[in-house]
C-alpha cells in the first residue's frame, strides 16, 4: 500500500513540476493586464474598458499620463489562475479612448503571457496584442 502512495505522490509532484513550475521558469512571470505608453509630448487622458464575452464591463479605469510615461497594470491573480490552471481562455474586448474623443478596440483571448499594448503618439491612440 505504501508503494501506491509513493507512486501517486511522484506522479503528482511530476505533474506540478512539468505543468505548473516549468512554464514559469522558462517563460517568466505573467505579462501585465495591459500596458499604456505615452510617447507624445503632451499629457493625455486614457480610458480603458474591458468587456467579457457577454459584453459586460468587467474593468474600467481612467488614467492621465504625462509625456514619456508608461503604465503597466498587473494581471489579476484570478485571471492568471483561471486561464492557466483551468485552461480556459477569457475572450475579452479591450476598448481604449483617448481624451474622451477617439477610440480603438481589440478582441483578445487572455492567457498568462499576452497583453494589449496601448500607445499614444501625435494625439492618436494605437493598440496591439503583445504575446510571449
């Protein structure tokens, strides 16, 4: 009976090492929830809103970024656990608005190592997915 417990423990330990720990050692820590870069010469107000697949707003924040400022919002731990351990990608629509005027939108399937990257340049806003 002890042999069965040793085998089960070894299998569990191997699973944790290969499936949970190794990816974080190879790829690194999860990327931010989103990143905003203001490469313009003036300050801008940026509104970020994230919608779930059912079009319900799950996150909304306003930021005022100065020239050359970079903001990185950490990914919520519940999202990392949901997408990594349950193996379920969260299809979300990310919408960013510059100075309550122009908007861009991007649909992204979140996982621990991807993020929307938002950049501001010459009074225009751009968004693309960054993935490791």
